[in-house]
C-alpha cells in the first residue's frame, strides 16, 4: 500500500553545497527536490563555526552572532583555505585580511595542504584544519536535516565543488564529509550542478 502511494523508504541521501559563505542542503522525495528548512524558516546557513571557551562549538547563525564578540575563535571562509598552502601566491595576503589567525602547519594537523587556524579558546585544539571546520558545518546541517526529516539515517551525500578545485582540495573536502559520517557517492562541479538544477540538460 505504501509503495502504491509513492513511499520509497526513508531518505538516506542528501545533496549538499558546502559553500564559502553559505551552505544549503536538499533531499529528493518522489523525484521532487526539497530544500531543507530549519524551525526559523532558514533555507541557507552561514558557513561559520565558533569555538567557545566552554569547549562547545556552535555553527551557522549562532556562530555569526559571535563574530564581533570573539573574532579570534570564530572561523569563516574556511573553504577558501582548504587544501591550500600559505606559500601559494596571494594566499598569505588573503589570510592576513581575516581577524582569526591563519598559520602554516605540518601534516600532523592536516595532510591536505599546509594551512591551519590557531585558536585561543580553552577546551579546543590549539590549531584546527580547514576541513575540520567544514565538518562542523556539515554536522550542523545534518542536525537540521534530521529535524526536517524526522530521523537520523542520512549517511550519503552528493556534493558540489568549485570547478577550479584541484585534486588535493577535492580530497580535503571529501575528508570533511567522511569525518561528519557521510559517504560521498557523487561529486558534481558547481557549474554542472547549477545547470542540472535549471534543467538545462533536458533542453536542446
């Protein structure tokens, strides 16, 4: 009866755009894409993570509130640093424009590139990697998704990455998803994802 009514089981796969400034997540239900909405009605979520002195970590809108109060421990734009090195052209100049400290690290912090973020908040590692920040954003998105769907059985993701991302940046992005408990089953370049969203692949 459920099958006849279109029920195909619980959604276990999400589509994610882990963006530089904002992130968004969607699910496909009966071949219709639904963008995940939180209780406040938000459909996009700031890709911002703040590390509190209590040892707690907050993300999205709660983290944005702390950008002025605790800029040293509130990380944003981490996607621009993922899989990159401070020695790259203009990267150090870009890093200097942020209120938090961007530092050169070895592969004990991250095997992807050589950039980390230095924290001064107690209860947290002294240095964290860009992909670990991405993981915190993804964990937040999974929490919102679980509330929207009514279950916590999402384990797979189709993801979008910038077309200009190289192999190391893609690997680092994949590592962020894995650490959040998600298996990446397909990677789309962002221009391709946009074209599919607008159904350009169905037009002559």
